[in-house]
C-alpha cells in the first residue's frame, strides 16, 4: 500500500506542499569544520618562548574567566525558544537586554530571559515585557500585557514584576503572572511565596495558591485546588459592587468552605466590611480554631493586628509553614515609584 | 568502501582516529542532528550547534562502548546540546545574528509552517522535523535514531494530524 508520509511511495499533495514550505530550513551539505587544528611544532621551537607564552595565556584566560563570571552573573539575556519575537522592535534570536529593552512576542513566540544568576523568566505568546531596572541588588520588569513564567532564587524583593495595576515581588519562587489588555490579571504560584501589592494593599500568595487583580484591587489569595463553588463565590464577593450580590456570595462561600480555604478566609477577614466579619470569623473558627490570644470581639471591632496569632496556626495547619519564605517583609518599600 | 560500510564499522574506525570514517558518519547523520536541533533551537543557531554536536561526538567517541549504538548516542548528544543552549551554557556567547537571517529563501508561509510544527509535543515534533524538513523516510528515521518502526509510524501519523490542526488554526487566525 502506498504511504507517502512513511516511505515516499505514491503521492500525498498535502504532505508534499508542507515539505516544500519547510524546504528552506533543510540542512545544507557542508564540510565539518574541526576547529581545533593540531599545533605546529615549529611554532614552539623555543622552550623559553613556550613557557612565557603559556604563562601569559594562562593569565589572560584567568582574567577573561573572572570578567566573564562577574559579568554573566549580572547580565540579562533573552533567547527565542520558538518563533520570531521582537526585541526593541527588531526580530531577534538572542540579545542582551538593557534598561528600557522591550520584548514583544506574537501568538506563536516564546522567549527565555536569563536574569543574571537569579533565575529565568519565560515570556509567553502575545506578551509585551520591558526591563525597567537592572542593578545587582534588584531587577525590575514591567508586564504591559500577556503572560510570564518566572523561576527565581534571590533575596526578597530583589526581583519584581510590575503590571499597570499591581506588582509581584518575588520571595524566592516560581510563578505564572498574567495581565490582559482589559486590565485584569492573575498570579499562580507553584513554588515559594510571592507578595502581590498595589498601593497599601498587599496579598501574600504561597505555593499552590493564586490571586486575581483588577484596577480596583487585589483578591484574597485562594488555593488552586479549592472547589469552583468556593472560588467563584469568593471572587464575586470580592469583585461585585452590589451589596446584595456580595451578601449572597458570602453565604455561598461560607457554606462551601473547607479546611483548605482557611487561608483565604483569614485573608478576607482583615479586609472585609464590619457586617461580614462575624460570619467569616465563625466559619474560620470552625475550620481552624483561633488561638487563645485572638479575641473575637477585637477581630470584629477591626482592631489592628487582632488576628496576627491566627496566621501562624493556619499556615501550620495547611502546611504552608513548610514553604520557604525568605526574610522579613517590609510593607510597600518601593511603591509608588 | 565507506559508502557501503555499516555505521558500526565506521564508528569503530573513527574511534581509532580515522577522520574519513567520521566524515562519512557526518554525511549520514548531518540531517538527523540538524532536524533534532531545529525541533528545539532557533534556526539561526542550528548550523553552528550542529557542528558543535559532531565535534563533541568526535572527541568523546572513544567512550562509546558499543559502536553499533552510534546513532542513538549521537542523537542523545544533540538533544543534550539543545538543553544546554537554554541553560545558559552556550547563550553567554551572545549570538549577534538576527533571527532567520541565514534563511534567505523562507517566506511568511514557510515561517508559519515551521512555527506550527514547533508547537507540537516534542515526540511528534522531532520525528516530523526529520521527515518533513530533512526529507528522511520513516525507515531511515528508525535506523538513524534507534526508534522502532512502529514508534516512528505512530509519531508520523499522529503528529501529522496535530500539524494539520495547528496549520488550520493559524490559517483561521
């Protein structure tokens, strides 16, 4: 039986057409260049000349390696993984980035950015990302729109990605960050912790959790494995301007909450209006009982730091305390610019 | 002579330092290595990286215990080379070449076809790259890479189906 795709027997117009389209990328026969030719003994006739040259060569190599090691730790380079992304308006396979450099990917392009010795950022299709700060102690990007995947190992707040409405401050982690042209964004953390902030609003997102953000604010972080009922009701409670819809959403989310949602409820507690606090407190207390030092009256009254001791208990109960979080946080150290 | 010699015999002679034997192996496997790299790396760097793969193979050839396994061994070097490229081992060399600059004959349609092919899962992408870009037949792919005929056949047909869908998607968009 003829099978052109398998062994070129018979005809298959479609496969032949694709072959013709791809022909420009085919290997072109050429000689293999051995780039390490054998040394000519005549050049090394003098032993003294040989040792002097060898010493000089070693010194040069050491200097070059030293310079290269130092500069490569700080250098930010972008390389196309697939497609033809544009770096500073020019289609490029690879380039070094400077402050102000702009990377734009089309719908089939992907770019990997090596951020010195901190880690890397992958720019997904249909995205625009700019480098806005490059100092050894801090690298800052701005995601105009699109999606990135970042894997970073650095001191807290040394790597920051801003969007037009919020920014993600790395605490040593791996995460996906999306921001649409309509002004909506989301972050999904898979390793470590990320702090998402906007003005004086702040949400800590641990591995396994996500948070959404809009021009009006940042959602409480929620577990990626939570039930759709809880997640949808919580996002409606957070996002809806209608008090009656918010009230209905609150009832739904409280009834569908399970122990894994305790972190979200605690996030909600300190940002909820007074009329919602009692319901949230009581449900959270059923799922993860409050420690003795947390007073219900103080929490309902909205006293500052009233629920502080509960964070430790909730993080321990959900296993979040085992996730590496580097160093103490400072609230909004760099915002607004 | 070289043209008729089996790969294992050529690999054995190359292990003893016979550069002509290695040259014949290069001619036989250049398209395979090129295809494997093209499935993973920007076109602009594939030729250079391909040369590096063969030079690496030549220097490590003495460590190859079974010369009959040359094909699979070389493919593994090529895949590792592609991974190293993205680990920053090679990108530090700062490639100055513009993307696609050496592909003077490619059109927008060619570029879209390559993008669609590269969007496929790795298993299908590599096999289809060898078949549709490098022009190897299914039996040749199996012989060169060490895959079974069945695996190659499945990869080709399932991959082709995915490629059709990807091309249709590009056409609509």
